């Protein structure tokens, strides 16, 4: 067992850190306030090779792994969760092409993502189907050589900026098993019948795009089916085994950024005639924060390494995602506490990090869903 990153991985981490420090730091607060990001930033990051590193070389990627993707995301989220999220979201769902797509689909959709020439998203959630993904009712009905899609999705990353979207659709409603009713379609967003409106007022990650999407008699050729008809639910679970591993890295990055801010603040700020850092209560809190981050990082790297070895472990990934989300929420809460009243204003970055953290316990599987997965797998059949 080797707990050290390779030289190449350390170089990737350092390059990602330098990019985020250089490009995110000065604009992050404005992007949060304006609920926007500069598209040129995505392009620049893609040109430097930070987008979709897990995509194989035959399809335009670097042919690296999810661990390298996670290392980049950790560094990005450490500097700004909102811009980090936007970077991560542009390839969100591309795993489905890698796992289940046809060669034509891979060649068509993957290279432009890596080059920063296109953006995708994955539309799963619906107003009445959140944690219960198998309740999704957006329908895709085969009509000749085309599927006709009707329905709506909510809270979808890149819904209003994506070039194409994977859509989790109900194709076989008569199927007895709930897990055999869905299929995944790729939908180009310039097709007639696609409509999106951007959601405003998001608590955190405000630089990133989140939208409602509506499908009204939208037609796609039947070749736009990704994977097998009726197997969408299983394909989705395989996707979550991957996405949850790098979402865990988001939590690690956010928490590390918050700890760094806290450490800087307590070493500068004096009360009662001494640095706040000199109180033992402070040192104990800092120790707890560092411990949570180290544990979250170790779990995340384990989940990613197993993926990269071709042995995804659903339990380890769920533990990593749940633990990192909680660590991020707890660590940033203490970090803001250290800043006192100043931390309550958006002059301090910690305020933005505090607002960003909560979603890590909600999306990509709420913490209760992760617990359900872990509990069921530990107990097995009984
Ligand atoms: C910023 C942001 C970005 C998002 N991006 C995307 C995206 O790109 N694509 C996409 O498809 N979706 C996206 N989502 C949606 C997200 O995945 C859902 O919010 C999430 O799956 C939870 O669904 P819900 O909000 O409907 O909550 P519900 O399913 O209504 O759950 C609400 C709460 O009920 C509890 N709960 C639910 N089920 C159980 C259970 N079985 N046992 C115990 N407790 C339970 C949990 O506490 C849960 O938090 C995004 C959401 C946000 C906030």
C-alpha cells in the first residue's frame, strides 16, 4: 500500500493549484455576487489540460484517472468552490459515454469537452423525483426512428449553457421492476422543444449554472440512446460510483481552503493581549479540523484509486462522499467561527465557503442516501 502521490500526480496538483491561485482568487467574489463565470476561463483551463483528464487518449483526453481528476478538483475547490464546481460540471456525465457509449458517440461528444469547445450536463432530478431517481417520469417514447421526449428536470448543472445534455428518461413504464424502466438519452440543446431557465438565488456555488429544463415533444434519433434501453438505472448507479468519488474531493478542497483561512486568521488576530492561535482551545479545534480533512482525503484517494484500478467499491465511495461532505460543513463552520463577526461579511472568503459547503450533503446523493447504501451493504441480506 502506497500512501504517496507519484511525481506526476504531485506535478498535476501543483499545476492545478497555481492555475486556481492565478485565475480564480481575484475574480471569485465578483463571480459569486454576479452569479456568473467567464467562459474564457473554462477555455483557458481546458487548453492547459485541466478538463476531463480521466477521458482516454483515443477520445481527446489525457488518459489519466479519477484520482488525478480529484486532485485537480481539490485544488480548484480550495481556492473557490463556485468556479471549481463550474469546471467539474462541464464533463459531468461523460463517464456514461466512456462506460456505455458507442464508438460514434464517444468520437462525437468527448473530444470537444476536453478541448473546452463544448459543455455538457446530466439531467436526472425532477420535481417529484429527487433522491428517488427511479421515480423519474420524463418520458421518451419511440416513434419510428426517433424518441419523443416530454417532461421537466430541476436544479440541473449547465442546463442553460450546455451544448448537450444526458437525460434520464422513462422509456419502459410497463416494466415490473422500477429499476428496469429508464434509459439515458443524449439531447443536443439546440433541438426544437428544449427550453431552460436559469435558477437564481442559490445559497452557494453561485458562479456555477443551475437551471430548470423543459422538454416539449423534443425529438432525437434513436441512435441518441446511451447504453441499453431499460438499463438506465443501473448505468446511473455506475455513474454515481464515479461522480461521488470526485465530489468527495470537492469537500476535501473546500475544507482545506477553510482551514488555511482559519490558520492565517488566528495567527494574526489578537484578543485578550495574545494571538487567538495561542489559546489551547484554538489549537484543539485546528487539530480536529486537520484530522477530519486528512481522513476525508485518505478516503477520497482510496475510492478514486480503486476506480482507477477497475475495482469501483460502492461502499467506500459512499463513505468517502458522506464523510467529506460532513467534514466540509463542520470544518468551515469552525473556520467562520474563528473569524468572528468579520466572517459574517462577504469581504471574507470564508463566508462564501460556508454557503457553498451545505450542498455537499445534499447533491450526488443526500447524506441519508449514502448512509442507506452503506448500511444495506454492511448488513447484506437478512
Ligand atoms: C447546486 C445544485 C446542483 C445540482 N445539480 C444537479 C445536476 O446537475 N443534475 C441533477 O440531476 N440534479 C442536480 N441537483 C439536484 C440534486 O441531485 C437533488 O437536490 C438531490 O438528489 C436531492 O433531491 P431533492 O432535492 O429532491 O430532495 P428529496 O429527495 O426531496 O430529499 C429531501 C431530504 O429528505 C431526506 N430523504 C430523502 N429520501 C430519504 C430516505 N430514503 N431516507 C432518509 N431520508 C431521506 C434527506 O434528508 C433529503 O435531503 C443539484 C442540486 C443542487 C442544489
